[in-house]
């Protein structure tokens, strides 16, 4: 039986009245096609297994045993209308939606014409722009949060249809390259194996889908094993439906996923519940896994013959064959003829795939779609000068970031802002009545935005960094521009999975079919006096080591505004690092430069001219380097040039080289730990490419290789101070 939140879940019997009604309501030819799709999926698996053993492809993971449940899902939904976040067992639903065997085998071969990835992804990572099958990774459960964000985007565009409009021709704006389609009753499908329900991101997605009553259909494909780990070792009690049964607003169905009619009845009911706007649904299908997890696995090492034989009796292909024969829908001759035609189809598709052209193994081709090919943040169109304004009051970095966000939200209705504590007040009655001022972030950088733009454009997320990031990826994939906040850099690590395996690689792995150009604002750094281990660390080198994400770190108010505007308007995902100590510093204040002022990424700024040595730096070290430079010129007559990188990925190599060639001596300074830090790459490249321009060793100044301590006396020693920079300058000048 079905169940709608807060109750028990029972397996739907095959002989249910709903199943009988659906069986009677479908023509025999419809059920023949149902079986054809199931058999097509199985034979495609078998062909891939053969090709792998012949060493003509390089990986194989099968959908065997899941076919009935997944064909049912595909036939209950609308390709190119609904949205799909499958996982690697979902061959059958992809075929049911309109994916072809040849397209799937082109991915197995790694062909240039593979529409899923152009040879970049391994097989069974289903992707189709045409069918709204969003590019997936090998990571388990990450797709759940993205599916939630996708559903949120569909709802947002339905409520704000004007946001889907493109800007005027000639506008330098990511929206020019994002076609938005949405439907008020669309459903977002996401599937997951029962083992992956152990992942925290699955649970985080349930929270948001439940709270927001989102039209998300979860399909749990429970074959009893996560590779070799049985379900009872993954799931307390061995049944995920019992654990999630009390989530409100959900529609739950547990079904024999090897039974085609029962599975279809369950899917139709669940899809209808979601499409009607009632909330999310879960179909928990009990299936089998007649083949090993993949060809890299041998299930006979951990499963007994008795267990495998029991699964064979529940094989959905055999069960469907017997049902078709028993019901008189097909006879044995008709069944054999259908299977013969499927075998021919798979053979011909295999022949064409094996003859396909392989991708170009050139430097240029490999890097294509690592970033946007349409609108890069390095584009000179983003070099927009300041405009005269009536107000020349100097403002802090915090003020100008808030102003930029406000400007851009007024200009672009696709922008939404969410994160922990970013709203003025979730319970907003008192805010609307003027009884409270509102919070707007722990540093007040989003203050007033919810009050002006409303609860559907600025809101507080759950305290879950992966939730923030994963949902934002799903929204950005649909054409929105989420500008999300991670409250402290020190707490970014739960989001790292989404950032490294999803955000950075979505465009590249889909060969340009999908992208997610969002902005992540993150307060970072120390010099706080009492910030300690969990409010003071840096670690930008970890993210500059991640291809596909742009990383910037301004040192002053004007740069913060200009770089943030570029981050919002460009077509790449951006990690926007804001140094907390600089938010309200006297250093670097500036007047408002107008609503279009922007700065291209990868363009450094010489903040102090000099002739004796160069300091390459960024962030909060910039004002400290300036202090040291002023002192050493005053005391020793050494002229120091300071280059503020501003943008860390990409960085301005030309500006670095020009400065080094001018002064012939260089220090690379940063707040992060010295060893394995960001400066090591810059120093190595200077030594490699500018060796003959150097009159001394390349010096580095950074934090100690430890964490930032609470006691200010300890923090002062751990982090680079003006005194340490002065000493390094003096030593290098004397070389």
C-alpha cells in the first residue's frame, strides 16, 4: 500500500486493484514495448560485458535486475519536460526516455560523438540535454541535493516567469547563454541505490524536499547490496523505508521492483502526487542484482550459490516473459522474434559505436569546456571603469559587497541568495512590521536584502554546507544564478564533495551540455584576535588546485565590488573569498563606483611601485606588506614593489613577470601555511621561467605549518606579520 508521511510502509502486492486497472487499461502492444525496453537494456548490458572482455571498452557496470522498476519510471514520466538525476544503474530508464543503444555504447567506447561526455566520462553516466537527463558523477548521493535545487528552480521560474527572459542583445551577461525552460507541473526524478542512502547528502535532501514540499520523485533501487556490503550492514533494520517514513509531506510506496505491473502502478501514483504539487514521493523498489556490481567485482566471493539462485527466480526479465505468455499478449514465436530484433539492434549499434571516431587528444581539445567558452570572467568586456556618482562617501568592503549584491538583484531576477543566517529574519512578521532590524548574515553583508527582495529570493538554509552547495548547483544548471554564502571558510569542508566532484566538473564532464555558474561567497582568514582554529584558517590552495572553478580574493573595497560583479555576471562558477579582517578596515575604503563597475579576473594590480624587489601577494597580507615596504624604504632606502594578485585562479602571470624583470628580486607572501601553499606554485614558476632575470633566490613568506591559535600572542607568531615581511625584504635586498 501507499502511505503519505508519518506511518508504516507496506510492500505493494502484485495483485493490487491499481495494478489490475492499469493492466486492463493498457493495450497489449504497450506491454510488449515495456518488455522490449527491459530486454533492450539487458542485452545492452550483455553487449558491454562482451566488449569489455574483448578489451574494446574499459569499464562496465550493469542495470541487470532493475529493468522493470526503471522502465516503469520512464514510461510514467515525460522526457524533455520533467528532469532526471539518475545513477549508474539507470540504463533502462534512459532507454525508456529516448536514449538510444548507440548513444550508450558510444559512451562505453569513449567516442568523440558520445553525446553524454565526448569520451570524458566512463559508461553508465547517463546524460542528455535533449531529454533533461543531467550529467552525473560517480559519487553516490550527490545527485539528491542537485535534484532538490533543480525542483526549486522549476518552482521559482513558475512563480517568476519574467526571470527566464534573456537580457538585451549585446549585454555582457551569463543569461545570454542560458535558455530556460520550465513547466508548472514538472517533476524531478532522482534515483539512488539502497547503500547510498547511508550518505548524509541523501538525508539533507529529504529535509529540504520535505520542508518545501518539492515535486521530487525519489526512486530507491534496493538490490540488497552496496558492492559487497549487504543492506542490513548499511541500513539499521535493513529497510530504508521504515527509517524515512516520518518525513512529513512525502508519499511513500514500497514495491516489488521485479514486477512490471506493480512497479508501473507505483510510479504512476507517485508521479501524480508530485505533479499535483502535493510534495515529494519515494518509490522504494526491491530489485535483484543477477550480475556482479561491475566487471571489476566478483560477487561469488561474498554471495552463496543459494542466494544467487534465489535472485535468479526473481529476475524481472524472466518474470515478464512468463507474464506475457500467461496473459496471451505474446506467444513463444512472438517473443523470440522480438528478442531477435533487439539483438540485431544492439549488434548494429555496437558495430557503429566501435567504428566511431575517437576524440582528439590535443591540449586544446582536452581543455575545451573546462570553463565557459561563451563568457569568461577574464573577458575584457568586464573592464568597466567607475562612473561619477553624487555620493563620494568612502565605504568599507562590507558596505560595497552589500551594495553590489543589491545592485545585481535589482538588475537580474535570476539571482537568489541563501546560506546560514543570511536572511534578515525567517520569521519575518516582526521584520515587516518594523519591530526588528533583521540580521543579514553574521557579518551583516546581506542585511536588508530579504526585506527588499522577499523570502523567495533571500532565505536561510539548514545548517548544512553540502545542502547549500548541492542545491545551488541544481539551480544554476537550470539557468538561475545562486549567490550562496558559506558562513566561515573553516566550515566549508562538508561542501567539498559537491565542490570538487560536481561544481567544478559539470561543464567539462558533459562536454559543454550542462553548466552551473554559481557564486560561493566565503569569509576567510585570521588576524581576528580570538578567532582560533575554526574561525581563522586559510586554505585557498586546495581550491585553486581544482580545475573548473574560478577563485578570487580581493584586498580592498573597490576590488571586492568590481570582482563580485564580474563573478555574478560571468558564466563560470566562482569561489569568492572575502577576508573577514578587511570587511570594515580603514585600509582600502572607497566610494561607490556605480552599478556597472567591474574588474576582469586574472588582472593583478600594482598597489605600490618599486625598483629593488617585488612582493607578490593578496588578501590581508597586502596592507601588511605595504606597512613593511614603507618602513624598509624609510629605514634602509629599499624600494619595494607590491603586486596584489586579486584573482588567484586564474592569476596574472604577465604582471608577475613584468615586476620580477623590473626588480630582479621577488618575495611571494600569503597568509596560508608556507608548505604546500599557494605561493609554492608561483615561486616554482618564477624559478622555472624567469631564472635568468633573478639576482637572488625566490623567497616565500607564509604562516607556520600549523593551525591558528586562540591566544593573540600565539596567533601573532603563527601568521605573517609586517615585521616578518620586513625581515624577509631586508635579507633579500642585501643578497
